C-alpha cells in the first residue's frame, strides 16, 4: 500500500485568494502555517521567513528585529506547545547572492514579560529590535545542508506516521 502523499510540484495561492474574497477587505486575524511534520513521536512546526532586505542576508536577519510580528510568533509558539512539539523558524532568500544561506532557529520560549513591558495601551510594541524570542539553538547553514535536514525530517515523518 502506498502511504505517501503527493509530491509538491507547484504553489497554490488559491486558498489565500479565497480567504481574501470571503473577508471582503476586512482585516484578518488568522495566518497560515508553512509546514508541520510529525517525526520521532514529536511535532515540528516550521515557519519560513523570507529575507527581503537588501541590507541583510538570511544569516544576519533575525525575527527579533521585527517585534510587531510578535502575535504571529506567539500563536505559532502556542500551537507548537499544544502539540508538545517544537517551533523552528527558517530564514531564507530567493536572491541569487543569498540563496545559499539558511538560518535555522529553534524557539525555546518567548519572553512575555519583556513584550508586556514594551507594549503600549493598544498592545503595540516599538518598531525596534526586541530580544523577546529565546532560541535553544541557531544554525547558520547552506541551502544544501538545510535541504538534507528537510528531506530527512520529511522521510522520518512518513515513517513515524505509520508505525
């Protein structure tokens, strides 16, 4: 019996377009999750962060430089905890000069006290660097190394799911 899923061969943004149509211009309070794997009896939630800044590379960019995104990281972190899993943030770039750089950040916790201390009455934080994401490990690796990691995670997930 073939237990594999389909090969990803193209991107599909139709669901996002459908959601946009349904919300009809209203602000969304949801977000998509990039990838989830179950491997070795543990869930892994992966969030891919595209490095668009011409002043930074995936190795130098850090999600803590964008604290106004804290709600998304909070939600992803809470989801990973509910799953008794791990949240992994992955910096990458599709620019030729940076395309071989990947930064893999394993989220240990979020410093909610720091976030709260910096929030205004509307729940907004300043648009400056804020060291509120605590990492247990950060790997600055090549595309090939990350590719190997993801293929292994994907393969192990297939095996773990059907034990």
